[in-house]
């Protein structure tokens, strides 16, 4: 998943570079083992609060033991198999029961959507993540609320970072806006993170429901899509918060906070494209977006490098989606349109013509076609609406990846 941010200062000249003098070692940090050890020191302390109640460190480790006993073996592939709507407690249990290898889902920004395998953390990667935590104000004991789904990079990073640093985690994922506000007021987090569309929903709902007692949050962290200056100002004013804008991708990791690069991150502009090399790219340089770096170091992100469409922070590859729809034997033709959407800016609408049905066969419906796209291309590519020729109005949209309402 892409962690996009607004333009910011990245040093001087046409490139921005931060190098860290990390120690060189072939050994890495086993994420699962380190987290289990860290949580074990907080056995009686609350580590996670969600709609089902509070979990202490001891409760969480008990769930991990049950998970291991039920699965019979550790495995790193389970995270990628979780549904998009998996609550954070399920994500955390899956990670802690694994072998330390993580597979957050890619948005498809540098290729087809696929799991991004992350093994043990190297010293350079750890330093970059610690710098990120420092910049956004993630501290031990600082209660942190997460609205971004945990199976993708943004939510997974926030979730594991909070657990690693001993910051109690509040799970807002997949709750309706009113329930999110109720949980926020009940837990009073000091840090809140989410996609801009999540933050806009929370702002709107808190204005409607809180009346004379608006929620106060010390830090708000936005990622996964562009944060408009207007929304940033509204969030800061209403919640009395310092608002941070994080930019990066699942493939490269986080690149900068409020326009400033993290340790080990190198950004440069090449023929109108932004190129990044980070501790997570294995020495390779990857194209992230179309953009430019001004002489004063200001980075302007102008759009996707691959023609993908962003809706609520998720990416959609139109060509791959159409190919998946056409691969169904019951589909004669398919087209994908991008149409305006009041909440997400744009949304995708698939128009499908069916082949003549053979005797005794049932033609595919919208949900079946959405499931096909999800399986073949990934959750981010699922059309928000599917209109089947001859059916009149489009069928009521179901969960379209992670840009669905109330996630």
C-alpha cells in the first residue's frame, strides 16, 4: 500500500539524501520473537483495546499460543491470507505466531498487487523505523489509535510499531464512523493514524456528535493518499492536533515525514519521476510517483507513475481489472470507468456484458465478479460498482478492497 504525502522539504538541490552510519551485521531482528518478548514484559498491562474490549499482554500471548496449537506450525504466509476486514487483534496474533517473516499486501504501485515479503529487520531498516516513530511522536505509553487496516503496510506498521514501543493500541478499523468516535472519546488516544478519507470521516462525525466537547488528539498521522492542505488545517484546528503527513510505498517503506526524508532514504527526480532507494529496497532504486524536486528541495507529487487510479488511498489497475473480468467464461465484454465520487474523489465502475448462458448454468452476478477480481488482481482492484448490461441500475456495491465505507 502506498503511503502518500503532500510535498515537503527534502534538503537542497534536485535530490534529497539521508545516510545513516549504521553498524554492519548479517544478523537481523526477528520481528515476531522481539514482539513476543516485549509484550511478555507487559503481561498485566493493556496492549490493545477494540470493540470487544481490552487485551492485556498476557491475554494476547495466550491467544498466540492457542493459534499455534490450532495451526500446528508456524508460517509466514498467513498474514497475506487474512481478509481485508481482519481486526487488529487477529493481525497481531497472526504475526506473533509466525516465524518473523511479514507479508503485507502491496497496492500494485510498482507491478501487479502481490505480497511484499519482509524478513528479519536489518540495523538500517530498524534505524529508519525508529526515526519514523520519533518524527510522528510514537512513544512508549502513548495511546495510539489506528484506523488503517492492519493487512496493508500503513496499518501494519502503525500496529507493530505501537506494540514494539509499548504504546497501547486502539483498533478503529472497520468500525462505522459513530462507533469510532465513541471509542476514541472513551480511550482518549494521544496519537491517531489513518488514510485521509478515514480522518475526514472522523472529523465530520465528531463535529456532528460531540457538540460542545470535541475530541482532543495531540498528534494525527495521515498516510496512504494525498492529504489536502484544507483537510490538514481542519484536522489541526478541530482536534487541536499536530498533523503529520507520511509519504512512501509498501515496496520502499516510509520515505519522509512532512517532506523530510528518514534515515537511509535517498530520493531523486529523473525525467519527471521520483526515484527512491531505501533500506527496504535491497540496494535497488524504485520509481514511486510522477513528480519533481524544486531547487530548494521541495518535492511535488504529480500523480501515479503507472497509470493506476487512486480511490480513497487504494490503487486500481484498470487494464488488469478488465482482463480479470473478461477471463470469466460467462463474460463477453467488460469496460472499466472512473467516475466522480463525493467521498473518495473518484471510484471505479465496471460495465459487463454477459455471454449467452448455456442450458443449466447460472450467469455470474456482481459479487461473483468482484470476488474474481479480488482473487486474480487483489483487493485494491475490485470495482466499487459492477453494472451488468440489461440489469438496469448497478447492483449495490459490496466491499471494494479497502476503500469501502465503514472499514
